[in-house]
C-alpha cells in the first residue's frame, strides 16, 4: 500500500473504533492495532524507512535487524505498536481481568502513533 492508502485505511478503522461500546474491548484493541499499523506504515514510507509494498504487518514478525532499523526511524511508534500487539493474547484471544484498562491503553497508544505519523503533515 502507498501512504495515501494507509491513511485512508487508518481513518476508516478509526471511524469504526469510535462506534465501539465500552464493552467491545476486543474490537477496541484489534482496531487500535490495525489503525496503528496503517499509521506506522504511512510514516515509515514517508520517512523512506520502508517502501510501499514492503509493509510492516506485525512487529513481532520482523527480523531483529529490521526491528532495530525501524526503531532508529521512530522508536516511539514502533514500541507503541509492539505494546498494542502484546495486549492481544491476553485480552483479545484470552479473558484476563483488566480488559477495559487494556483497551484504554491500546487506544492511547494508537493515538500516539497517529499523532507522530501526522506531525508535520
């Protein structure tokens, strides 16, 4: 995907996220991860750290060297997406207590990624 496609996809996902109720914690975490991934990819393409067609799907699928390279490009965004992804096993696939707080944290992290990705745009 190119920058504009990532931005459009992130916007659609964020619109859907706003429709979630407080009880839709799994969807909030999943949507925050998906929107955050699109914002991250748009920013990485804009910085020249990655090229369209070479998108990050999940930070945990990156090689160590690729992860380090992307952290050099913007560590805060990469770490924020990693943290959202780390919430998924316990609160999207599992039923750990504290899901509402996890969803709040995922939305907060997704906002950090979006703000960093759109800074200076």
